[in-house]
C-alpha cells in the first residue's frame, strides 16, 4: 500500500546501504551515556577546581546551554582507597583521577581500577604538563585511557565526557546511521586539552546551526545524536588503525606534525600520516596543526589546510575550516572562478537553487565533493552518498543530471516528512513537502492526536500490507492549530462562559472577537500557500478518547477557499476557526461532559485539512465517504461481530455520521447485503440525498450544515461518481441492472462490492487490522475515496480514527425463562452488557396519530421532559420508532445529545411508521455506546407479529401495561409514565438479548 500520494515507494536513492532516511534511526544512536562520574582528587586539587569555578555547576550549565541531554552526576573521593571502596558499592561510567592522591598516585590508582574493571574508562586530569605524562612507555595504556591538563576551564570536562561517549558509541553509530568520524591526532596533553574542547564546541555549534531545518523540536534534538564523533590518537600507529577501522566514515583528519611513530618521536609523522590519507582518499578534508609556521609548505603540497597552534585566532581558524571544508553554514553556489551565483540556507533553498543556478556551478561543486560534504554536515547521510563526486563524472546530459539531483533532494524532503508532525514556520512552509504541520506549541487535541498516530503508523506499516499494496492511502494535507491558540483567544478577548446562553449567542460573541495576532499571522501565511477546498474541524482535548468520544458535538465547516479576493478567503477561515472555538461552550458538549462526570473545562485545537474529492459541475465532493468499525454490534449471519461493519455514501460523510440513508456492509462479506435482498428493498433503502460543497459562489459562507448543501442524487446522475456507483432500474421489467445504462439510477455500489472495480473492502479490512493493533482496542475509522475510472489513480483518504467501546463482557449476565415471561420489553438485538436497576420512568412516542413529518417537534418535546428528569437525577427508558439522533427526520427522531442527556436506556422500534436500517456509523450512536447506555432494537409486535402471539422467542413491547400506567406528562406526541418501583433491565452482550421486568 502506498503510504502517501505520489510517494508510494521509498526512493532507492535514499536507501543506500540499507540506511533508513527517516529520522527514527536517531533514536538508536548514542546508546551509551556517561551518567555517573567518580572524581578522585586530593582536597587541595578539589579546592583549586572549586576556586576556579564550581565544576559541577559549570558542567551542568554547559549541558543546558548546548541543549545536550541529561548532565552526568559527579561523586567525589579524596583518596584512592576511598575511591576503590566506592567503586565496589556503586556502578560508574567514568573515572577521572588527579595525579596526587597521597599514598597512591593517580597512575597506580588507574592500574588498580583497570585490574578490577578493565572496561571502565579512566582519565588522568593534571594541573601541569609534567604531571600529565604517563610514566613508562608513552603508548602504555594499562593505567589510564588518556591524559589531560586542567586549564582552569570546565570546558575540558565536557570534552572528556563527550570523547569517552564517542569512543564507546562510534562502532554502533557508524554501522546504524553512517555517522561521520573526525580523527584528531595529538600527543601533547596540553594541546589536546586546549584543542579538543574547541573541536567539540565547534561541532556542537555547527550541528545546532543546521538543526533549524528539523521538522520539529524532537527531530532537532534527535539529530544532535548524529553529530560527528571525535576520536583521538596520540601515535602514528593509533591513527592508522582508527583510519582503517572507520575508513568509510572519516569526515576529516586534524593532525599535529610531531608525534611518536614506530616507538620514537618523529618530526614529520603528521606530514607522513596526511600523505598516506591523501593517497587513499583524495577528497578527504585535512588540517595540519603545528607550532612551526614552516610546516605550512608541507600542508600545501598535500592540499591540506594549515593552522598555527599558538595563534590567538585559532578558534576562528578552526571555525573557518569547518565552514569551508566540512559543509557547515550556507551552501554558496559559485562558478569555478569563485563568482557567487546562489546561496542556500537549508534543503528547501538548496532544491530551489539547483533548478536555476548555471550547470557549470553544479558540475564544479559536485566534482569537488562540496554537495556531499554539505549533506554530511546536516546528518543527511543517505543523500550525501548519492551526491558523492563520483555521480558527477557519469556521461549523462547536464540537464538530466540537474533533474536527478532535484529529484533526490525533493524525495528526501518528502519522505522525511511522512509520519511526522512538523512545526509550522511561516517563512519556510512548503505545502508540497509538509503534509502535517502544527501551529502553536500546545496540545493537538484528541482527534488530531489520532490522525498523527495513524500517519506515523501507516508510514511504518506500509511495507507490511499485502492485498491493497497498489493503492494510495493517505491523510489529507493537515494543519493543526494547537490548544494554546484557543486559550490565548479566550484570554485576549476576555471571554467567559455565561450560564444559559444559547449556542447562537455564543457563536455571535466568538465571531465578533479577534484571533491572537501570532495566530492570525500564521493562518495568513498558511492560507497564502493553500489552494482548493478545505475543512475546519474540531479537535478538543477531550475528544475521541476511549469512553468519551464527543463525536459530532462540535462544529465542522467546509470552505471553498476559491474567492478571487484573498481577504474574503482569509475572513472565512478566521470565522470558521472562531465558530469551532465557540462550539466548545455549546449545550451539547457541556451536557455530554456532565454525563461522564467531566468537570475540567475543555480546550479546543483545530484541524484544517485539504478536502478529499473532486469538482463536478460546480460541486465538490468525494465519490465515497464512510465510517467503518472493527466491531459489528448487530451482526447478521454469516457475519460475526469481529468482521466489522461499514457504512458508505456518495458525497461527504455527513450522510453517514448523522444517520441518514447509506449502505451498510461488512468488509469481510461485501456481497452480503440484507437491506438489498429484493428490488423493493433496494428501491426503498438506496441513498437518495448527498452532501456537497457548492463552489459556484466561493465568496459565500453559510453557518448552516457546515457550509454544505444537500442535493438529491437525481441531480447528479450525469456526474462521474454517481454513474460509477449506480445501477439502472428498468420499471417495465421491474429489474435493476448493474451497469451505467440509460434509465433511472439507483446507488448500489455494485461496481465495488460485487465486481471489485476498486478494492475498498480489502482496504478496510487491512486498515482496521492496523488500527486495532495500533490502538490496542476496537476502532472506528472515518474515510473518503476520490474515485477514478483508472483504479490506480484513485486515492483513499484516512480522515479520523477513534477507539470504540464494546460490551463489558466479563460480568456474568444470565436471562432465565421466568424473567422473559415477567418482562414488559424483550429484545434479541440489544447493545450493551450488564444489569441496571435504577430506571423507574418511561418516555415514549405515542403511535396513535404518529406523523413522520412532525419528528422535529417530537424531539423538542422529548428535550423538555429530559431536562426535568436529568435535573432530578432520574434515568429513564426512551422508546420510539426509527433511528434516534438521525439528522434526517424521515428516518427517526432527530434528537441531539443534550435533548436526551439523562437517558438510562434507549429502545429503537422497528415498526410500520418508519423503515430504517440500524445506523452504527453515526456520531450519535458512538456517543451512546461509549457511555455504556443500553441500546435495544425491537420489532413492534403490533406491526410485525400480531398482538396475540406468545412472548417466547419474540421481540415485543407490552404496550397495554405501559399505557396503563399513570401519565406524569402527556404532550402532543410524547408521554412520560412512572413505574411504581424501579424495574430491572438485563442486557446479555454475548447473546444480544435484553429484558425489562419488575
């Protein structure tokens, strides 16, 4: 399965040597960290170091100042004997010893430590060069690993720690991520102590300078782990051995001139060493360091840089070497004569410059390995390998070479973004690359967290999918406004909740307020680079959590985003964001919060997404939208609960999530459609209405229906999606043919479910498996499909994922025959599991004179009764025909959540007055099930079975008993009766049976 549109496979150019270009590999780097240091020094030495400046505080400050990870903890010992006792009791990562320890000097102490703990690094830190010379043979490392001179600066401590970590991590890190190695050859403890801190400071400084290219803060910190390692050598033989071991990873070599070779001090060892390296790697950056300026000529013969050790500008010289030879800093495009023709600060600029700079400049830099070095400095190792100078000697057209370079850089930027939430930057936002960004630093909210999770999960699962591996599955380009935008909006406008205020009044107040300045500027920058229709959706902090989904309770808006005047587009976006903010305080969400005992005020993040779909005759919509659940609450043989269930419709998913007419099928049994059993069934149950975005008047924005319009399917019969997904009805034959023929169209989805023109069922099965595994529970997925006649061009859009609640089946519930006979209500299609003993009120829709045209008035009457019962804390049984909570008043009672917030159980009657299939995919249904409210379906005996039949094995409501109870309230359509005592409601989730009895 392709993980994103246009990026179905990882570019082989970015997978050299098996290297993963995605930054998750950085998690595995720098596995060894120095956490515990044992510092052994006499009281006098300790006093001197503290007098110079507190060692502990300085090293902590250095770590924090460089944004490095947790600083090590230092334990002190004043004698060798005390130190050995401490080592016996506690684990340490590093021992630093001073030379004078009383009865045992630092060298002897080091030898004792190595006898007991041969792998424990021991470093000698002296106050003078004389004390830093290891006695015996100069290459004898049996007592200490290295020696340094304390120069009254704690920078040396940081350098020692990092160098020990580098030495212990280098083998693994080079193998895992091809991390670069800087080889530093210096035998003098004094110069090593002066130069090594400079090198680490420069490496960290330069690495941090390119971290702004990171996608987010986490990415930037992880990339610090891929900084070049520094390995030290003090002899010719040590240097050669390190070079041979890490040959393919050597970034550069910095070498002294005079140091031991073949056991004796050699005046030209450094020149010989660099000559050997130059002969083996002609393009390797080399730096010769010497106190003798005459060695500059020798460096020049080797094409090596030269720096005098004693110059006061040595830091600047090293800095210049890093910028000029190692690729740090801006990339300056030049002609061979040095004329600057372009400059790139980051990969975005680099890609743009490659398209325009003269080909002569590209060949010059490529053949001198400048591109490779620049990529290496940014830890873009795979790209660096592909831009090595060998690539620029191929006999290909210059323009083909340019296009290939641009493709490689673009592929890296694209693939690095996949599965990552990048921090929005108004200056560097690139919508072609950045598919998922966030504005702000706060929480993304529940819905956005689900999207971010599935984005990452899809990326890492892409290569493991099978059935649908040829299909494009993606998340629409997404921008999240984090919850700190909402908080700042509330504070800066001095807004507060007013008890009893209507939703319309709340919305009006929010629209009149102003977005925070920083948010408005970011939104403007985002919209300037965003074309085509977009959605503005909620993602509250509480939304889409298990057992509290808040599904469909907040505002969602669709924007054409097509007005010629940008000011209109920007105004519409701001209004939509503010109205989503306003819905945080609407009655529905607040009633739901009270139902679940949520007392903390919610905050709102906002999701802005490019809409899935295409434009047809002035209307924009996806060919298919739907909801699929991994658990089927109402399976019909041969389906099982674990097979899952999907609801799909033509146009936007509002049809499905608001419980209107849609097609219900199991992905495991796509051909089994009980609601389409006969021609009459198909004609009665097929979708008749669809939701679209009217693009003919982009300057208009309506709060109603989220700015969507409801169109009859008959108006779209000439549009491609309807023609592809419809069959043709021939009344003279009373027959439906699964083909696009002249005649009346009926939406059956036969081309997909019967003839597999697009593998939707297989895709849904695989995505449900991924979602269930990733979230560790049953899940619900909202999706859309932009369908083309060529299936390879079709795109499946993943819009949302949330956990769903299944029955609490560990409780033992048994319904016996006596309870069935005593019951006044019996269902064989019940959702829930448990025993409920607090219901003593029944609210029901009267059947006599029922008129489906008046269901909206019935909903208002139920809301008034609910208000009183909810305040009194009396849960009630609600009984009525058709789908509860549907947006289509012809399919049931269109109550909202706040209309029934005190309900204890719900009965959906299937009777003669309304014929509607159960709608598991609606937001209303999701909220009900998440709260564990029993939901019973009953085929009314008065219509389906006859009033005089026996109760056994049948569904029924004992209307004679219920209507015989005294009415508490009798409205125009609704009656509220009270039971003498609470009845028992038993629901067996294993068998889907439920009874309600005294």
